[in-house]
């Protein structure tokens, strides 16, 4: 039976208390032996420093860290300095993203799209970094059309991406259709499904509305039927996401990437249920 690799994403905490909580979360999740931990990245200086701190701490613990790096609002010089810091620290994997401009900032910077960032990383560092990029099975909310979104994804692949991680979704057919479209375009890199465990339906609904991830109607109705019964919401959420992962593994997904929201419990339960 083929082994399914998985990885886990954190966001950098904003407070010392949050850092302590993340250390405990990471210690618990490290026992599951994920392939790597990724760490998100913001365009503001304070957020960047928290990302550096979290990434380097993971690396010092002997675990593989994959920092997110977004290019919008940054200069080539700034990105070059970040790449040098990561290379000197022994980081070997980067998640390359366009990112969003910080509130109130107008200048998009010298690199406007993720494919330009991938090209720049390759030009500066050769094959040192394994480069992950983002993919959108339900299409990027800012894309003018599905075809435009697929072409944008192919540009990132042609620029030198090694693999991709998708936005989360709850419809297996959306992923399979996207994979077929990638095959038709000659895109051969692994496209790893992003998995969002469900702890609070109200938070998930708000987040999904903002990022364009679809919650199937049958799921919405079921969650809404639970009202404020948090135990039933969590139990149903675990069942839904475990079933989704099992379906993806059966369809040959090259791995799973969990958006853990800095919580160990849901991911631990799902990984154990899957026997990973």
C-alpha cells in the first residue's frame, strides 16, 4: 500500500502566549511525523519577523520548515535578503505566493505575480529550494475565468515550481476535475490537496465566503441543523473531513496538507483515523 505523506500549516502567533501555545501544539503534531511544517507570511515587517522566529525555531528542533514567501509590496532586494537568511539557516523548501497588499499600501512592488517570484527564486538560488505554489481547484476568486486561472497556474509551473498545495475544498470532484485539466495542459507536478478541519462552522462559513472556497449545500444545511450544539458540529466535521481525505487518497492524491489553525486536536484525530 502506497504511503501517503502529509504536511501541516501554522500561522505565526502575535503574542508570547501564542508562541508558547504553538510550541505545545507543534510538539504534539510532530509525533505524527509530518513531511514538513509550513508557516504563513504577512507583508508587514512585524509579521515577517514572527514568521522568521517560528521557522527558525522549527528548524532548530530538527523538523523541516517551509516558510511562505509572498512578493507583493516587496522589492527584489528585500526578497533576496530573505532568501539568503533562509538558505544560511538550512531551509530547503519555500511556499512561493503573490500575497495581498497590506492595508493602505498602494505600490505592488517589483514582482507582481507568483510566477515572477518563482522565476526570481530560481535565478537567485538555482535548485536550492523545493518551491511549492498555490493551486485553486474551485478557481481563484479574483480570476476572470477558469481558463485564466489555469493559465496563471501553468505560468508558475513553467517558472520552476516543484509542487503545489491547493486551497481547501470539500468537493472531491472539484479536485479531480482540476487535476484532469492540469493533465490536459501538460502540468505534471504533484498537486497536493489542502485540507481544512472543521471546528466552528460559523468561522468556516465566514472564511470560505471571503476566500471563495465552496461549502456544499448539504454540508451547510447539516451544520445549520446542529444550531449551537458544538459537540455535534465537531463530530460531524471530523467525519466529513476524514471521509474527504479517504476519498482523495483512494483517488491517488500525492499527499495531504492540513491547515491546522494552530490547533493539534482535529488534525491528530484525522491522521490517526486515516492510519497515516
